[in-house]
C-alpha cells in the first residue's frame, strides 16, 4: 500500500516466491556523496550480504549495528551508486524522513525464514 492506494492483488503462489528472512546488521556506514543511503553488511545465516538502503535520514549507522531486520533475500542484485545491493530491507513510512524498520520482537537466528 502506498499512501491510501492498495497495490495490485497477487496470488498466494506469487507471495510464495518471496524469500523473507531475518538479517542481523553487522556493519553500517553512510554512502559517500549521499544524504540518504546507508551501506549495510547483513548476516543472513548462510552468508553476509551487502544491502544499500535509503534510511540515513532516520537512522544513524552506529545505531543500526546489532538490529535484527526483515529482508527480501531473493531480490535480484542491483547497483546503487556504484555499490551492489543484494537484497532489500523492509520498512514502513510515508517518506524517507519517517522510515521505521521492520524488526523481530525477540532474538532469533540470522537467516530464519519469515512465514
């Protein structure tokens, strides 16, 4: 849902294609030359991934380390400002200035699947 408009309906089979997992942020730093991008190193159990996310207006990198977030693990890699991003974190917010990360409410193992 973007604002008050619901996204197109998908089937259950479409939803099953998403690989949602818990990732633990191991490192975080601002992307040079950007006011909004943070480069994250995220442990997803079987590997560590680099994810570039537009959350710098709401989160300082040093406050992100140790957070357990929800990521889309099977998203095709994308180059963002010359950095490869291998996944996408899930967040809520109307704009880049009011982003809230989706996290788990109890400690779980990195890489745990979201069902």
